[in-house]
């Protein structure tokens, strides 16, 4: 499995490089130069808007008391960074998010259940977003893209259905039993608290109001997220219009989701932007520059939050270990430090 993931990553990166070389390094470089560091900073700052909406959607699945909305923005930021930069570790971002919620006071079973449901609801909202892109396509002469939209839906819908029905048919119970074995066999005591996960997941689904709020927030996040591509393209002098941006982003993310087996969708994202951008009148060099700017945003924001998280965990572990350090006793004092030794500082006479 690890070999397959690593091979997919290598092939994806090679495909991305070949696509850029094919359409001209100089042309793509010129497009990136038009956006510049200002464009990269602009989309990095804007990205916190859809990220915050996704955090609100996740938080809606919890009953009070729960961490604040600002804490959930931090947790979602960490989760996305893990998914983007730790793509070789399946579920790495989700595990980081669960860990961060635990430190924020959320019981690990509740955090895991809400994460499972949030992933499913977000995928359902993505399907609605893709359908919206298809509706927009049907009203314009971009006929060649319709088959690609249908192909994307044909890939996403089975994935979402499989994820949802697997939860109904006992997959969560299987995960729970596996966690119990790890807790018993390897001493992973934190996994003891994951018991009852299946019932927790079903309880969240029974809260229809929470599911509707989470779905609405995730759908809004998909809509708001197209602004990132709009800003990047505008910095390069390309203004395709809001409808075209929805088509471009909905189809590209549909292709990314369909290629879930390729870590970070390396090469898949670049090819998708070139293919879809060309049908929408966006030149390949600008489409590739958009993809590379998004990669740069992922790298900058992801590296920043992972380094901060590393620092937080490091300080926490240091506070845990420090009380366990053996205290000095008379038995391990050196002769020079002995109170009976007149030359030791502690034995010096008072002036």
C-alpha cells in the first residue's frame, strides 16, 4: 500500500512537470510573474474565508459545550495542512484534527465521530456544487465540458454513496473493533475512548438540523472558494466571470476527488485546469499558473501551521517529561557538592 501511494505521488509529480514543460516553462513563468508574490499573498489571505466557513460547518455537528469558532478555524487549518502536505499518510489530516480537538477538550470518540460525518457531508455538498456547475454549463455553448462533468459526477456519487452506506452497514463498528485490538495489544490507551463510535455517528445523523446546517455551510464554502481562483486569474489579467469560475472549480475538484488514489492530486489538478480552462477560454499558461499558485498557497499555509503545531506539541511533551526527571539526592551528589566538604559553596562560613 505504501509503495503504491509513493509510486502514485512520483508519477503525479512527473506528470505535472511534463505538463508545465509541454506548454512552456517561460510562458508559465511569465504568467506567474504577472501575479507575483502579491497574488500569492492575496489568495493565501482569502483562503481563510472558505476555511472558516468549513470550520463552522464542522462545529455545527457538535452539541454544546464545544470549542469556540476560532478554535475550530485553527483545527480545520491544521486538518487541511495535514491532508495537503502529508498526503503520503492516508487520513493524516483527519488524525491531526482529532488530536487538536482532544487537546481543546473534546472527548476523542466525539471528535472522531464528528470528523467521519463532516467528511461525508462535505462530499455531499461537493456533489451539489458539481451539479451547479453542470447546470451553468447547460446554459452556455461549452458542450465538450458536459461529458467531463458527467464523468466527474459518475466518480463522486459512488464514492459518497459508498462512504455513507458503509457507515450504515457496519464499517464504523469494524474500525471500532480494530481500535479496541490496538488498545489491548499495543497499549494505545487513547483508543479506549473510541468505543461506541458507531452509535455516536448515527446519533449525529439523527440530528437533522445539525446535518442541514453543516451541509449548507459546506456548500457556501464551495461557492465562496471560487473567489480564490478569481483573484489569482485577475492578478494575471484574466477575468472569466463568476459562472465560468464555478464551472472551472467544480469540475476540477470533481476530477481531483475521482483521482483520490493520487496523493495531493499531483498532476491531476494541473491537467484538469489545462483541460477545463481551455474550454472556458483560459490559456494553458494561465491555467497552470493558477494551479501552481494554489500549490504555493498550500505549501506556505500548511508549513506555517504544521511548524506551529510541532512547537505546541513539543512544549507540551516537555512539560510532561520534566516532572519525571530524577531529582538530585545525597547519593548522587559529587564529593565537591557534599555539605560535609568545607570547600563546597554550601559549606562556606557566613561572613
